[in-house]
């Protein structure tokens, strides 16, 4: 079975600029997090990549438009948000809906995100593999949670 990678959107793959309202696809300027392209390119060779975001005002189509602007969409198979799951992140039901849609086992999914409470903890509790993108040092995390300081660590 092919591995599945779920990535958070804001501040994991693309910069979520504080103070800018509205849908990211409509922002004047958008940019990627350093090494996002390289990480997605490498991972997409061995796994299917999807986005799992809490962006409440964006549809899957809006999210894809934002990724097209930075040319990361070519690595992404689909986009999950409140509009197409029926649940808000970080509710366990949000992630359970993704698993049901993809028809995969929890253990074949890896969640990568920058927010421990929204991205990592709920997925870890459900049995996903988890990778926390953070600059925090010496943070206590449950056994099995991988910590990375940069997306470049996913390229090796």
C-alpha cells in the first residue's frame, strides 16, 4: 500500500502572513516555506501527498489556486478542509473523514504540521505517523512523534 502524507497548509508549506484577511489565493503576495518544494518533490516520488487544513473560509478549489500560484500543486493529489470533510480541524472526525475518503489505514498516513495541538496531537492519538515542524527545543512530546526544525530534513 502506498504511503499517504498529509501536510498542514499555513506555516507548514506556505507562509501564513499575520494580519492579512481573506483567502490566501486572493492575497497580493504568497510564498512558500523554505524547502517546501524540495520536500514535496522528494516525498511525492514515494507517497501520495494531500493537504489537511483548518482554513475555514477557503474551499478545496481556493486552496488549490493558492498552491498553483507557487507551483506546488503538481505534487498534491487533493485538499481537505472543513468544506469537504464536514468537520473542523483539529476534531478527530476531521481526520477520520480523510481516512474514510482515502480508504487507507491510519498507520499508513503521516501528518506533517507546525501546530502541535491541531496537527500532531489528534493524529498521534488516532495512530498516524506524525512529524512536527517546530523550532521549539526540549519540548516533551509523546513517544513516536518525530520533530524536525526544517522541511529540508524530509529531503534526505
